[in-house]
C-alpha cells in the first residue's frame, strides 16, 4: 500500500511516487502534442469568420424556418432511391462478404499464409475507405447516378460484414462441427450442416445492423453525385433554398429513425 | 416401438428452417423477391450503359495507378523527379498533416466535453432533468451524418480545418458520451457505495468510486474514436472542411488516378497501423 509520511503520520495515497510521476509525464507529453496540433489548426483558421459565426448561425436559422412543406412531393422518389441504394448495396455486399469471411476465419481458411492475409487486406481496405470516397471514385469512373451509389455502398460494406462474420465463424462451437465430421460428411456438407446453422443468427444480425448504417450513409451519397436524397440536398444548398434544406433534413431524420427502429426490432426478434 | 420405426423409416431428415413459421417464412421470401426485382429494375433502368462502357478504361487506369503508386510512377515515366511532381507530393503531405492534427485536436476536445455529458447521461448518478438534457444532446449528435454537420460548420466558420475540428468533436461527443453513460450505468454499485460510506463528497465519489471502474473502457473507446476520427477526417474535406479529403477530391476531379491511388494507400496504411496499435493497447489494458 503506497503511503506518504507527513509529520510522523502515515497518509494513504492511491499510487506510489514513481507511478505517479510516470502518469504525470504521460499527461505532459499528451498536452504538448495537443498544443502543437492546435497551433497548426489555428494557424490555418481565419478567426474573423469564427468570431462572426454566431451572427451567421442566427441568419441561417432564421432563413431555415419554416420548412417548405410543399416540396415534399419532390422528395418521395429520391427517398425511395436512397432506401434502394442501401438495401441492394447491402445484399450485393453480403454476396461478396460471405466468401471473404470464410477465407479469413482461422478455422475455415484453406491457407493461413497466403489466402488469409489477402482476405484480411480486402477487409481492411474496404473498411478504411469511407463510402463517400468510394462514391467519388465510382462517379468519376462510371458516371453519376444511383448505380454508382449502390456499388459504393456495397464495396464499403464488404469489410464490415466480412469482419464481423469471420469473428463469428472463429467463435463457433467446434464439437458440433466434429459431430458432422464423424458422420463422414464432405467439406461442403460440414460447412452447410456444421458451421452455417451456428452463424446464421449472427449473419442476420449483421445484415440488419449494416443495412441501418447504410441507410444513414446513402442519405449523403448524393453530395458527390451518386444518387439519393443527397442530390436534392446539394441542389437546395447550392441555390441557398434553406426552407427546402430544412425539409430534407427532417426527411433524413425520419428515415434514419425508422431504419433504426426496424433494425432494433429485427435484432430483438433474432437474439 | 415397432410402429414408430415403421412410420419414420421411409422419411428423410431435413435441416430445420431458420424461420420456423412456414407462412411467415414464405411470406418474407416472396416479399423480398418482389422487392428485389422492382428495386433492381428501378436502379438498372436509370443506368447509362454507354457512360459505364466509356468509363471502363478509366477504371482500368485507376487500378493501374496502384502499380506503382504516384511518386514512383512519375519517376518511372520521366526518368527524373519533376518539379510538378514535387509540388503534388507537398500537397499530399500538407493534406495528411492537416488530417492528423484535426484527428488529434478533435478527439481531445471531444473527450473533454463528452466526459461531463456522459456523467450527466448516466441515470444512476444524474438527476432526471440533467439526464434528459444530456440524452437530448447525444441524440442530436448521433442522428446526423458527420458530412451534413460539416456542411453547416463550413457555412458558419468558413473553409478550413477549424470547421472539420468542430464537426469531428461534435460527432465524438455523441459516440463517446453514449457509450460512457452505458458503462457507468452498468458499473458495480458496491464499490461506489463503499466510497460513499467513507463520507466522501461528490467529486471524491466520482474520482475514487466511479472513475477507476470505467477508466479502462474510456481509454479503449477514446482510442477507437481516434481511429474513426481519422477515417472521417479524410471525408469532411470533400465539403471544404480541410484535411486529406480535399486533396483527394482535387485528384479525382483532375483524373489524376495515380495520385488518388497513393492517397488511398496512405489512408489504408495509417488506418491499419492505428487499428493494430490501438488493439494492442486495449488488449494490455483489459
């Protein structure tokens, strides 16, 4: 027990002196890094605009209210597009994620030295690049539209789904697989009767979870031209039609809350 | 016994279906099939296939841009290091430094603000009015995408990394306070009560009774958020909020695919490194 003596009295301390010093050193280094970074940021900031921002914020919010309700007839189609992008993108991603997950899981991979690292690389690169960047890339390659958005969502979701799925595969109960093996089943039969039933609940949960995230992400894909409600948002912002922007944001909020509710319900039913 | 064997002998075993109720199962299957046909039709009907066909060589060029990525490809083509290439390299490193500083600053600011909000949003230590206000802040921060918040920040604070820092800090608050509050709500009340029983005041109670229980998780979450903030900092630049995203946008707009490829490789590399090291640190803490 670390104790400090103070005028002959023993006083309890939480840590001994060396540990306390190390912790202070760590804090000091952290604060130095933060101050250094902050100076770079503040050097690139035009402070006049920042001090002016309360006025701008008040100005924008006064223009944003009330929302232009009549515009709602123009956003049904883009909203439907958004949901289609998210759903089809998720389905496409699952088709590609399942084989990748089986190749990446330690207990099902055919080769731990070449194929597993390759599968892990696919997962990492798909996960580290945001769907907006995928969309930017695809819009520049195959042209603007809903199609580019769907592919972007799919490419982005592969990594997420495959990662969660391969972790689920690695955590399965091995005795069940062994029981199927003992019946003399082939490799594919073991997969279908020993492994798949065990990961099915995880698979369904991951699907719905990712679908929910994809709805959120597909609402902004339009900002780079990849279809959906974001296109309308971008157009309204460009012509400074703030009442329309408010309505679109409200529509996005309702859609996101709806998808969150659906996903929570479905996951609750599975687990 | 004998007639059970007789009745079951001729039947084959089938794998039990995932959804037990047959009506629900077939209803879901047909509903899904109809939806997919309609949705695929609506998407594929809008595709301009001629444009996709025209884009294929560009796609090939993009993939070719990875072998080798930008500075090396330029050296291979021209045999020397051109001035223009040097300028482009400076652009990339500037964007990268901006992204990294934005990541650090916004994570620190986000953590500092989200600790009090997290404490306020935990039902077992906060009174009801404080709880409701803090949960409200969390809900607002979580329901909008970073990019939408970034658009408003750019409109308010002007172009540049400051808008990005505000955006990412705001997004960090929603994420971190929510998870911190959940952690505090599921802590062991015995330890906290023991500190209470020594006659501690409220701040002492938090520091000695609550904080040691949630600290490992808080550090883990902060590292995880650092990771996410770097990823997001590469995106907010698309709407003008600074960072590597604006460099990337310029590269795509100019069809400079080998530059874009090298930026993407750098992002993947940094994310991988960050994920690996934060995983190691988290494993040591727990």
